[in-house]
């Protein structure tokens, strides 16, 4: 998404309500969430057979569509198989984007995908060009279903020893889809997530691989698959790979050092390594945990907050300000510190408008996190770090929690719902959606300097 749209949907004949791409995305996600909430309110969706109140259903539906994983009721014990299936469907739609799923059905029905739909797909997948977006969606859908299917089989085989047949099939499928879409929902029960598999290499490696593949960004993954033929990687892909590797390796080392003699002390060496690696990957918007987050050191919890705020990569199933935004801000600071006028990376010059966009995303995100944290401190009280953790987890669509989610007040639940929604769509997308349209006047005012710093 650029700072100005070269093609305006309100000039396209027949487009409903003259909506812009950001407005279509906001409205589309809101309708999917509302539909999911109504389905979850049905008595058949709960294991008890009783209707679920609207706020609980809305919170769960928002968390699923926004692929967050924060829950106010236990997914494994509260919801029936039908309710869990609704949640899984919402996760898949939310992770891929409703326009990607709509394109899938258009392709199945043989319907032509016009310019209007292509522009919305471009916005949804965060692509720089409208050309080739339908081809990209086809590749994304194929990659998604093959990846989820393969790891669903692997996890089913592993869960067979704990849950038997046929329960293991549903367990494998649910957790594979949830992990690939960086959702963090689990149906193990008891709000335990994957703590029972902290030293299990099959579950740990399968879940983290799914999280990483889903969080790299679809364009990046497709480019990697084409690399043997093209022998070329774009600047974007090279940056994503380097930042992702640095965050995973650095996160593993930091978590291990901070918790080696604390929460990891009773685990064998292999378990300590697996747990450190898992908790370095999962804050990148996935939401699973193999150790008790509430019992970590305060320094570790704050470090996880930083990882959650950074999040995954653009055009992925994850949230946060994105790895490229974080890297671009760091590169800009480095360039300014060296007295350079241009922001340069790998012998390439970054356009100024992308630097402005990265700065805007970071500042809007910080403003949102500060505002919601202040609101929750008023409505919930309690531990400030736990409140900040909850807010950043919701904004980054992560789903990790220090245990306060089920105890949120109605006002707190609404605040987290809005934060998850804003985090999934992105602050700039929401800003564009609600901004008034302005026509260019061609006027540029005189330049004058101000003192900075």
C-alpha cells in the first residue's frame, strides 16, 4: 500500500458505495467477524448446548479472524466440535485474507476477476503492483493447503499416541491451520497451550516451521520456491530473511540466557534448547507457548513484548509493525548517524516515501499501544507489565497472555477487540479507511526549517 492510490475505486463504474480498497478491507473483515460471532452464539457451538453471550462470541470471532489467539473461554473445553470448526474457518479466512478466499471461490466457479477485485487483493496482500496478484493468490492458496495438509498429517501421527484415532486427525488439522496462520488457538484444553510438549521435537519443530512459513510473507515464500529457476532474490526478500533469522537466533539466545536457571532449570539440555527456540519464534504473532508465560522473569516478559511489537513480515498471516518496518527504521537511523542523505541497503536506495510510511506505521502503532494500555490500566488495574503485555499481544495479533484475558471486564474486552482488529488490518489501513478524500490542489507552500533535537 502506497501513500496515494494511483487508481481510485470511486472512479470505477459500478463499484458498491464508491469504497476505497482500505474501506473494503475494513468492512469485509468486520462482516466476517460479525458472521462468526453470530454462529458462535448458537447453542450448537458450545459444548454445554447453551447459547453464548454476544461479547464472548464477538471476542472469540475477532481473535480468530484477526489470527490472534487471545481467548476468554477455553477453546478445547467450552466450544463443541461445530464451534471449533467455525473458529478454524475464521482462522483460515482471517489468515489468508477474505479477498484471497473469495478469489479461491471465484476461480472454482470460473468467474472472471476484474480490476476492482484485483485492487483490493493488492491492498490485502500488501503488494506494490496490481499486475500478477491473481497469479500470486493461486500460488498462495496451493502453498497454504499443501503445507497445512502435510503438517496436519505429521501432527496427527504424533497426537495419535496421546488421543487415539480419530481424535488425532482433528487435533492435527486444527493445530496445523492455527500455526500456519499464526493464530495460536489450541484445543488441548485447560489454557495449557503446548506446555505438555515443551521437550517434544516433533511438535516443537512442526509448529515453529508452520509459524515461520506463515510469517515470512507469501510473496517471499513464492520467490524462494522460484529461486532455483530465477537465481534472483529481491531486496525485500533478502531483508526479510536476514531480519527473521536475526530475530529467531537472537531471541533463542536471549530467552535461554534469561531463563536457563529459572523456568528451564528442570528440563534436559535438549528441552532447554527446544523451549528457548520455540519461545523465540512464537512471539512473532503465533501465540502458542510451551512454558508458562506468567511465571517468566520480568526481563523475559518485556523482551517478548519487543518481539511481539515487531511481529512477522508484510503480506503474511502475522501482525505487528512488521520486520521490514523495524529494519527500515534501524537502517534510517544508521544512515542519518553517518551523515548520509539517502537511506541505502545492499547497494540500493530506499525511496523516501517508504521511510515516511515505516515511521508512520511505528508511530501510529506506539500511539495505539499507549492509548489501549492506559485504558486497560483504568478499567482493569493490576500489574502494569501484564496489561502492557496483553495490549501488545492483541496489537501484534500474537495471542500470548500472562493470564489476565479470561478475567477482563466488559470494557476491557471491547478495548482488546478493537486493538486486535486494528492490529490485523494495520494502523495505516484504518487511517486511510476513515480519512476524508482530498483532491490534489497542485499547491506547494514555501519551505522553512525548524529546530529538531
